């Protein structure tokens, strides 16, 4: 593993320990919204969420020890006060513990999801904990051994020397690269635990049900073996853990780490400046200061931000690997990236509110640079063909309806812009 001189300047202990969960409290919502506007670089998770807490309003965030000291000095506690929430990290460890062993025995045992088992098995899965990073790899090997799942290794190794392992699930005996239509990824944000597990167990269910000619049952939702074969017949390409460096770091330290671990842009004594938000490193309007109105911040050029976009589009090996899959499997039609943060299913586009009447208002037109992203104005709306819009909205509604029928919480379909460019996230 290579170590840059810059990384050597960073305090080793701080990398693991000085990221803290905090809450900001105020009497009125507007006081916290004003605070958000003045402090847009703080890590509020997917987006700032102000919620009631007794007779006050509360806002959760994650900060470094240096940020905490600075905030305590600068804040007027009679307006906005800050408190550390040590119990949140303890809660993550308690509710989402990491498995300590290898339940797949180096790939000799295949994972099996819950869709082919009785509900009394659920507790055993919960008690076993989240798959540790090594188990993600052995689970894939287990599927290869049990079902002949075709595996592939993406070409670009991560900063810490890890590889991205993917698979191709299809009912055909011989995989044809131009016949795969669906692409799943997960684990891009390290702290959003459970994404790799869900994806691996979902594929496991499909393969088990196909092999044994049975259907699947999730809660009150049942699928026939015909449904299983239809899903596999579409051809599924998947990478269950796209950010292995970040996942390993988060699992080792339980410090809510989100980014990868590339230290190229890191600054001394700023542990949060390590890494890139891989979800902001694609070539979709990457240069946000050019393409978006200054009123919104869909990414950040500050390395300490949890939304730091990197040094260039696809500057990171992880995003290069995600892109590489499209080159190898050229006929992918649907892409789904599994997160575990907000309980929403987000669909295109994401840079502004959709519209289908003016094709000139599109993400490739430089005439609208500097005008995108204000969801309340009428200057710009992102064009999407009406048929495409109807189709993707229908599929989003169907998917969340199925999820709501099986899970213990509600899921909401919405345009992606409602999450990333929410008006409450403005400067």
C-alpha cells in the first residue's frame, strides 16, 4: 500500500477517533435554517433535517473535534447550542454490529436470503450482524461455487489496494455481455451499512429460487418462480461493495465514515479532509460552480466536506470501475445504486425539477450554465422525454409499493433533486 508524505503528516489516532456525532438545538426552525445557510460545509448526512425535540428544534450533524471546538467558540448558545451525542455511535454499534467471523467459510458456503426462508430465521440474521468487508468477497465466492455465478474483478485497484468484485446473474448457462440489462451497485457511502448485504442476499434469493424452482416471499409480498425467471432473464450485473476502503475504515472505527480513503487532497491535522465523496465524482455536471446557480451546493470543492467532489470527474478508481462496467456490458438499461440513509427511491434527473416541454433546457446546453438547481424558480427545469418520465416514475412507484408491502417502514418515490438540492440545503 502506498503512503504519501502528506498522509504521514496526519495524526494517526485522529483518523480513527475524532469524528463526532452532534446535535444543534434552537427554539425556532428558522434559527437552525439560518445556521445551515452559514455553515453549508458541515456534514448533515444526505441533507439537513430539522426536527422537533420537546419544546425545541434539533439538527443532527457529524463534525471533527477541531470543528466542534470552533463551533463552541463561535456560537451564541442562547440562539443555537451544540451538544455531542456519544450515544449515536454506540447505537450504530448496537443496532448494526459488524460480523466477526466468516459465515461463508472462505466461499465454501453460499449465502441465502430471507425470501426463501421462514420468518423465524430473521432474528438469526440480525444477531449475526452486518457482513464484514471480507465476507462480501467470500459471499460472492460462495455464489460462484453453488450456482456458477460468473464473477469479474474491475480493473482499477483502490488507494489501499482493494479490488471491486462483481457478478453477473442470469438464467442462461452462457453469459452474453450484450444481454445484461440491469446494473446494481451498493456500498458507495461507507457508513450506510447494510447495502452490500441487501444486494448479496437479494441475488442469493433469485439464484436459490431459480435452482429449486420456487418463488420468493418477503413479508406480505409473494413472487412466483415465473417472476424469478423473468428477473434473471433480464440479466443482472452487480457490484455489492463499490467503496471497500471506506467500508473497511468505517467498520474498524465506527466513525460514520462516508468517503473513500484517497488522501491526495488531504490537509495536515484535518482528518475529515481525507477521501472523496464517490457519489459526486461522476461526470454528471461535475463542475457544479459552472453548471449550477450559486444559491445551491450539490457538491463541494472543500476536501474536508463530506460532499467533496475530487480533483476531476472519475478521478477515483472506484468511480472508474463503476463506469467500466458500462463499457463491458453495453446494453444496460436500468441502473440502481442501493443506499441506506433516507428511505426514498430517487429517479432522474437530479439537477433540477423535471419538465417535458422544452428540450433546450437540458444538462448539455451551456446556455443554462449557472442557472440550474433552484427548484423554486422558473428559469430552468431539466428536460426529460414524457414517455421516459412516465416510465421511470411508474417503475419507482411500483418498486416502493413492493418495498412498503414487505418492510417495517415507508419508502417514498421522488425526483432525485428533492434530496440533493432541497431548498433547506441552500447557502
